[in-house]
């Protein structure tokens, strides 16, 4: 079934000047002008993961002959809103495996660099249709931009002994990561028709999207599907449940039901109450170290030098948890410090004051130290590596000396300040221009440096330095601090 997006055939009709038609392996699609580029939205890259395909590896979509009008985003994957976080009013469905392409030149001979965005949201929320990640502005800089949805929550990450048996030795449980790999395979097979070069693909993502990037670099199943990678605020040193642990949680959810009964459950029952603040951990595993798609923790794979040896750009924001009210920071800090074992006291002391420790320790443990550690591991493998720290705050948002909070960089990465809910200033726009230039330079050549941007030195594990992007521009600064040193020591000792 082709979902209700199929239009009348173009046979015998003229294609409007504002439209562009491309033939994919599944059938023809027609996009529409979006500024200086053409946007193709809502293209199915896999069959609807419903019915017998719920908790099943993604399958190819049914082919079509009539022209699919790819002018509207497909449905988001099912998710719950998180209290206190702005939600979406977009339609959501279990049938959600769609992708979008923005291209300045839909021609097979163009061979433009390709950037594939993986959205964040804690693996339980998010969308490829968010306004701040609209791909038109980046595509206008001479790249082909792709974004896609992947299954979330219990739809995307669910293991059960019966599913493992059904898989017959093939990967199981990490359905959302399999979707990501399916989308990247679609890019390899189809992106040339949109003017992209399948041999020059950069994957990039933020938060759980950035964490996905690291896992894909460490995944044998994703080998050869991309040539460069960017992780923004993606952590990377955490541990995911084993397949056995995930199966136990899946069994708790099933309550004795067999696969047929589980697949017949109403979608609302499968969705449950899961959101970014409620992971229903007794019956929901989240992403899994399954031994196949994810062979081991990314941290260990990088430490062994077994990840893809490709150019890698990684970093985080300088005040990731600035959105958390000060009164609630101790609640966040407690579980974070517990992961550091006996080294927690030394970490707190390294901040120099209780106030500084309370403000920054969780953000540093979850984001800053992992970015530096993963950069060091990758650089020691011999692969080109660049580390950054983003500290720019839009002028309309500056208050109380707060730095750049989690995800506030995304709208700058995409140069989409025109879609912001604040009035952007020339200084804000200059920062967006800078970030977008670095990102697209990297996509073209594997090096973020280029004409008109401050020099960014490759990461040297023996003398760690990062590009600090802040209120006054960008400059190289030492990456190591006493707190980050203490966190690394405590974390390594705890493992």
C-alpha cells in the first residue's frame, strides 16, 4: 500500500516549474521548491512496521508506479510528550518510516556531498519534521540533506525470547537502530538520483541522535554506509542493557502473551507512558547491546580501535543542563555521581566550590567528559578528529550567566534562525553561519576548515584542545580541566 500520498500519474502532463520529479528504486516522487532547493518529503524508505512487521526488521516498501507527491512530511513515530517540554502537534502513527531529501540539484551527475541527520529525543521522542532541522538552508550551501524517522520507545526497542527465536540468529530488539541502518542503505541506493554522492555521506546527530552516530560507527551492520560522522552532545560512555536483560523486561511487559497477542495489542498499550522523564524501566529496555547491531559499549569499541576509522567531529554544549531548575539539580546529580563509584568525592572537590559542582557535574559526566574521551580514543586510532565546545547563547536568551543548554545548538547547525521563537540578531546569525560553514566544509572534505572561518586544529590526545564557539567567535582552547580529569579517572576506575 502506498499510504494515501500517491497522486495522479504525470503521464501526458507537464511538470510545474516549481516541482521536480525523481525516480527512486520504489517508484517516482515529485518534490517542490523550497527556497533555492527542491524538497522531497514523506518518502517511504521501509514498509509500515505494523501488524506482522511490528518488532520486525524493516522491509522494503511496496513499489508504486504513479507519482508520489512528496510535498508533506510523513507521520511522526508514536511518542508521548514530556511534561514541561514543548510537544508537537504533528500527526503520529505506528506507520512512520519516512525520510526527506533537500537538494540543490536533482541530477545523477552532480555528486554533491550528502548529510544525513539523525534526530534526538532520548530514543523515545523526536521527529525529522522539526522546524529547526528543516534542511533547506544547509542544502542551499551545496549539499544534499536527508532526515528520517525511526521507531521510538517500546516500538523501536523491545526484546522478547520469542522474538529472538523468530529472528533465527539475525539481529533482534534494536528495531529503531535497524531503521537507521535501513535509511542509510536507502541513501546508498537512491541518493545519486537526487544529485548526491553515495561515497561521500556524513551522518550527524544530536543527543540520542549523536549517541546513535557513535553506535553506528561501532556497528558492523553499518560498515561502509557513511564516510564521515558528527556527534553533538551524544555522550558515548554509558552502558546499554544486554539482550538477556532486555528480554527480561520484554517478558515483564508481555505478562505471558505470545507474539501474536503482543502484535495485536493496541498501539496505545505498547506506547504506555514512556517519555524522556519516565522510561518504565521495569518493562522497557531502551536501546540494547545485542551483540549484533551493537556488539559492545561504544566506549570499549572505540578504546580498542574497532570503530570505523573515518573523519570524526565531536563535541557538546558548555552548560547542557542549564534548562534544569537549580532546585532540581541535586536530584539529577545523585544518580550521575553514583556511576563514578568511589571517585565521586574527588570529582566534586575538583570543581573548587560546591556551587560550581552542583551546577556542572551532571552535564560534564554525561556530555563533556565523554566527548573528550571519545575524541581521544578516535584520534589514537589514527583517524582525523576534531573536538568542539559550543557556548553561544542567542542574545534574546541570555540570562543569569547561563551557557548553552542542551539542544540549543541544533538550530544553529542548520542555520535556521528564521524559524526560531526569538528574534535573531546579526551576532546570532554570524554564529549560525559559522557553524553551518564548519559542518558543510566537513561534509565536503572531511575537514571543517575552509575560507573565512577561524582555524580549527585536529585533536591531539597528548595535548587535548577544542574549538570553543562562544559569544566572541571561535578559538582553540585547552580541553582538559581538573573536573574532567577527575571524572575520567573515576569513571575508568569504576569500570
